């Protein structure tokens, strides 16, 4: 560590978002970079809790994995500035605003500016993602990359060893990774034209990927170097429930939906006489009063905990909570309305129209 | 109770961010950050990295 200038950042007020773009739901995240602000790589991954097999957040932050990323960063530094051009892709596109507090959605919040008008409070890293989503929604359609940010490699069928930089442990059958010919034991040396120091670097490349697109890479397989092409289809990011993505799920659930709900499973659908593909969302909780920015419209319309939503804007095919929230974010403009039909007990369905702030 | 105390400390800390980094560090009980670490000041990191020709390691948490 003495080979680095080490900086610890504990809050995001004033953070240069043209440079520091990372998963805001982090527990611990690292940038390796040059004094001229050229990024060498990232470390620190936090999977959404809804991803199959990836519950918990510490699993991908390990000392062996961090050590290997550190060694990789030092190798890049030794080759600098001769390798500078190859590092250009590690810096992201223009952000919504240069700093978190300059985002439109942050205007007027107490932690952006204190009552004295001079000092400021503590901006949390997750708020950067939340404000980005709300700022973009106010302007127009929100892309999947905002709702399903920082895809873990399993979104393309890859499980990587957290004790290595990016070594494949499993490849999901039928996945983009399997179709690209990746195999357990492969070491991902480059992806999207960038050197890879960590799982976070793989996430970074995936975060920049379009839909659909082909991401080219190079893996080391034994002594051989093998070129691979990951073909990513439309909607490839939707491999997990973004509603479980901590604050993004929370903020869309409270502000836009006004309730929390769960998709009813096949057994219960059968008991209820619903088809396997029928829409059935059970309201688990109406947004509580202590949530200041909640959508109060569903409660005012009479919706209650336990009600079963069976229709959304005329749509009757199955949805998850994540699907419903994405529908509100991406299909409804601020100030819009959504038509719901719900069932309570054995009564006939009731139709209501609720506001979408 | 513990949560309340922790929240109280955190809220106290948030009001200090723009004013005094040492006060913030104390309020957050960030005692383990010592020695060569630069605390919550990326610009100071750039300056030191330029002077020393070392790479930077910036931790967010």
C-alpha cells in the first residue's frame, strides 16, 4: 500500500462524477488512478440481493482479490503513459451533472445545502444513483442501464472467482457467455478493449454496453489466448429484480408505486383460479406515513394490504414487482396515471385510477 | 437504543462535512484511518500523487 497515495472518501458531496462513476450501492469501492486522473481500474462489487446465488454483499470483496487488483494497478502504472490510450474506456460518458448536488433531483434537499445556505451535509453514494434516476425520468425515457445498473457478470452467464481478478468458475448453460465459448478456468484478461483487474472492471464494461451489442474480449486459457465475443440481446440486463437493488427499489416503490407488492406464485394462482401467466401482485404494504415523499394516491383510492392486483393499464399478463416499478418509471411520465384492477377476498374486481408522481 | 445513538452520531457528522474534516472523522469514529491516508480530500491526493509519481488508491465507503 505504501506504493500508492491512499485517499479515503466518506461522502459524495462535490464528487467529480465525470470521473468517479461506480455502483452507488457499494459497501466498499476502490479506484486506482494516475495523478492526471486517468483511471487504471476499479475494485469492489456489490450484487443485488435478488440475484440468484448472490445474496449478501461481502462475498465479492476479498483480500486475495483486492491484492491481485492492486498488483494489476501497479503493472499498469509501470507502463504509464505508454498505455494511456488503452485506458481511455475506463472513464465514462458525461454524467447528468458534474457533481451530485448539481443534479436537478437534488435541488432543495437539506443534505445538499444546510439551512445557513453556506455549509452542506453528507451526500450518500447511493443518492447519486437515486438522483440520476429521478433527474433522467423528469427529462424523458429512462434506459435499462439506469434501472438495472452495474450488472454482475452472472447477467451474461458468468460466475467469477472473488479471490482472483476475473477467473471464470461457472458458465450458465445457454447464456451469452456459453454461446461465446467461455469455460471454467478462463481468465478474462480484456473485455471491451479494456484490461481487467477485477470483477468491478467487468461490471464497468457491462455497464457501458448497449442493447443489443457484441462485447469482444480476450481470455487466457492455459497458455493460450482466446478471442471471445459476448452477444448481448435486448433486455439482457433484466436478469434480476431491480426492486431488490436497495435504494433504487425503495425510492421507486415509495415515490411512484405507493405500495410494496409481491408476485403471487403458481400454487397460489392455482388456488385462486388464476392462469399460470395471469397478472397477480399481492400488496404487502401500503407506503407508511413516515415516508415523506411517498405516493399517497393508492391509499386514497382505497387500496389496502392484502389486495390482489390483477390488471395494470389493461395488461393482464404476469408481472413481478420489478416489472411493475419499471413500467411506472419507463412508461409513465411524472404526473401520469395508471389504471389498476384489484381483488379483495371473494369480491369482484374493483377498478381504480391512481396518480404516478 | 444503539441504532438511535449511531443515527445521532451520523446526523451530527453530516452537519460537519463542509466545515471540518477532523471533526467529521471524529464524529464518524473513523479512528482506523491514520498514517499516510489522506482523509476525504481527493484534490490533496492528486497533488501528492503528482509530487511523488505514485499511483492513487481512492477508497469510497
